[in-house]
C-alpha cells in the first residue's frame, strides 16, 4: 500500500492511497484461504473446497471486505505515521469510474482512493493564575424566607364566595371564561373556561389581572393585554390580544395563620424547622445561580483569551445543529427572521459565531482536561443516568435501557459532567474573588448564554 500526502493546508490534510492489483489479489487469496477451513459447501469435504471455486462464488463479496479493511488500515497508517489527532472521522473518496471499480473488485487493476481529514489545532493552554473572576454572593434575607413561606401558605389557602354584587379586589380568586383574539382572529390557546385567576399573583400575562380588579360576578369585561417578548409560545410573543371575559364567581381569601400548626400540617416539627428548610432551599438556589454566572464569566474570559484555527468540519457540524433547531422553532412558532428584527443573513452570521465559540471552548476544555487528567467515573455517569430516568416517571426502564445500549447517548450524558469537572479544575487555578449583590441582580438573566462575549 502506497500512501502519498497531497495536501497539507492549515488543519486540512489529504492523502492519495494506491493498492496495487497484486496486493489486492494477495489479500483476497488470504481471505479465501481462511474461509476454506471454515466454510461448508455441498459436494466438498471440510477444508477441501478449491480456492478457485470460492473465488467464483464469493470473490466479489470478499473483495468488498478486503477494500473496507484496506481503507481502515490506510486511515490507521496515516494517523500513526504522522502522529495526527483527528477532529472527525476521515472522509474517503473511492473512484467513481465503474470500469476501475470492476477491475479492482476482480483484482485486475489497482485500487486508488483519497482520504481527506482535519486535525485538531495545536495551542498552548498556559496557566490560569492570571484569570480574575468574581463569584456572586447573595445572603438569604428574612424577607426571602417570608415570601417563600407566603407562597407555601397561598398554595393551601382557602377561599369563600363574596356576597352577590361584591367587587373583586387584589388577592381575590376570580373564576372566568374568556375568548381571546389577535387582530380579530381567534388564536390557539386563547379560549378557556372556568379558569381561576388570583388577582395580583402575576401569573397571567401583564395587564390581564389588573383589568379584572373591580369586576362583579356575572359581568362581562373587555380586556386587552400584550404577550411578553420572551413568551414561551413564540407565535404570540409581543402580540397584542383582546379578551372577552365573563366573570362567573368571586371568592375572597380566608384568614390563614402561619404558625407551628401550619408547619405540622406540612410534616415539619415546627415553624422554625419549616423556615430552616426554606432557607436551605433558597441558599441552594442562590448557589446554583452563582455557579452559572461564575461559569459564564470564565467561559467569556477564555473565549476572549484564546484564538486558534478551528476545524471547519466541527464548526459546520455545530452550525448545522444550531440552524436545524432555529428552523424547527420557527416552524413551530410561525415566526420568521423579520419578526425578530433581523434577516436570515444576519442570523446565519450570529449563529456561525455561536458555533465557533462552542467549538473553540469545547476544544480548549478538552485539552485542559486531558493535561490535567480529568476523569469521569462510572459512578458519576450512573448517577446522572438515574437522575435522567427519574425525570420520566413510568418510563424509567426504557430510559435506562436506551442509554445503556447506546454508546453515543451515554457519551452525551458523560460530556457535561466532564465539562463541569474541567471548569472546577480551572477555577481552582484562577483568582476568584467575591462580589455581593442583590437577589434581583443574581437572578437577572444574562444575554443569551450561547452568544459570544461582546
């Protein structure tokens, strides 16, 4: 087998491989000789089947295996001889000329094919002791605990019907039917019956609850409200809707005492124990949010810190994945680029930068993890798999079997664990200070987490 490098440009490599007809014939004969002692054919004693007969019967199918083995061998030889680290699986291009293919399959002519591949970039990771970050710190306030306690109470609060003719006030539960329209046309999800609205709870779209203050049972009221720009149903995001609301009942919240008896009804020893649990949950919530913001700081820092050539294949693969998701979301929402105040060309450019960022950070974290010998244990993967299975009640076994039988899916489960461990490793090397902030600052959503740092 003769391997000749024909291209070495940036991260791209191409090789021309020649497998002579003589070599093909020898490989084919070797395969057939091995078959001779294993195969059983009527009319021949075991091990006595003539190779020439085997070649007539099985020659072409065996030669296909020979060619595949030659391709695998060529790929391995290219990688080993040149010490390459591949970005993706090599792309093999076989001859398209039918006569050449027939000649090779019959060992009458040489087999010539090309292998194109991309290698991983080489870059110096360096140290991280000059990376400065600030970990957000928020103290749990008594007001936070009290608000959470109120929410607990609200979920168990009882209501009593208001007298006939009474007007609804903030805190009341109003039962309504409504028909919603946008520009005079009904929309999906815009019509409901017997919906309970707690006035002042801010659970409906902005403006809806406020316009029901002062209504009476049996009254019809026209309500106008605008869906938020970040509304989950993108088809409705930013749309102004009109609702024809019929009020069916109004009930006022009954007095409710938050005390030890209330805590015991929730299986806690006392009100203090309930507050202790709430405080711990809030603290965990803050810690998780703080971690996410600190990680975002780190990734932004690393993205700005490193610049190296990226494998085009990996970037294109990542971009295609992102773009498919964009198209699926547009199809589901019925919204286009114009609705987002952009163009397809501009969107492609933005998502291309996102793809490049993801690939750059992925390669960097992989290199850091490799040098630091970061490992993901089987126990960690199993714990993640158990958590994933529990997220699908009633389907735990199917989820478990799917991941255990699908190596790629299991690798996708392992990847985020590895990333978090590498991030932890870098954080131990960086300078991490603390910055106190309010709950509102901590919980404020950053720009799109996938967008490149500005």
